[in-house]
C-alpha cells in the first residue's frame, strides 16, 4: 500500500514508519520540516506540508491508499490538536483518500471506575489539557464520513520491545491483573499497521495494551 504518514518524525511516528516499511508498504512522510526525519529507505519519501493547511495536506496525500496521522503538538500547544483534526479530515477528503488512521490519546478511555481515565484522581494534572484536546479531536473525527479508525494507546506508552503480542479493547482502558495499562511504542506501531493491513475497526476506536 502507499501510505501518507503525518508526523513521521515524532517518537510514535518513527516507529510506525519503520513498521510500515518492514511490511513492504510505500511511505510518504508528511512533515513541516522533512530534514527532521533522518531515516532513509528506498520505499520512503519525504514531502513538506503544513498540518494546519488543508490545501497543503491535500496535495501531499493525493494518490495514496491511506493516511495515518501521528501528529502530536508541543507541550502547551494542545489546542493545535483540534485545529489539526479539522485540516487532516478536510485535506484527506480533498486529496481523494478515503482511509484515515489516527494515533489518539488514552484519556477518554473508560477506566475501571466507570469514568474517563482523564477524570480519575490519579491522572496527572499537567497532562489533562492534552487529554481533553485529544477527546475533542476524537469527536471531530467521529463526525467525519471518512473510513476513519482512532487508535488509543494504553495509559502508559514508552519505548520497548516489539513482541507483536497484546490485547485489544474498544472504549475501555485495557489493564493487566495488577491494574497496570502499558504498551511499548513498537507494539503500538504493530497494532496500527495491523489495522491498515486488515481493517477491523472502520469508523470506530480501539485500544491496545499488554
């Protein structure tokens, strides 16, 4: 498949790029600054585009089979997530691409207590604005007529090993016997490309954790 990946230079975007290339896909890294992505591969192209400009995105994604957004704002600029959601939907549609996969947040997943994770007492206060922005962006994606899939990580996502072994949930936070919710970035990337290769969650959300 030919995939346009927004945010390919980010921590999660890099792993998704690697996983997509590993599976034989052609990847177009869509970046504000292509020089930020050092990776080189015969099936990797880099194009300059602004995630806040739908016309720029439209041109960048034309001719692709799917768009994956791993866009993440800088700390303190959480409002960019909602603005980006609007332009990503518009740019993807105008570019003639029906399939859109979005790397989302975990804060709006329902915890064992029955409330969203971001509303639980133990949720870090400094991350709440980002979690709320992810939730607002998710609402925008849900209103889209694209073949979207929103992929939420576990409560804790960090660099680790690629095992290919994890559990899948829908709107509830996936936890282990001790109540922990974790996933490696590498296995999260596996889940994203699994959904690209074999769609199971068209116009819905899923989450993964060990």
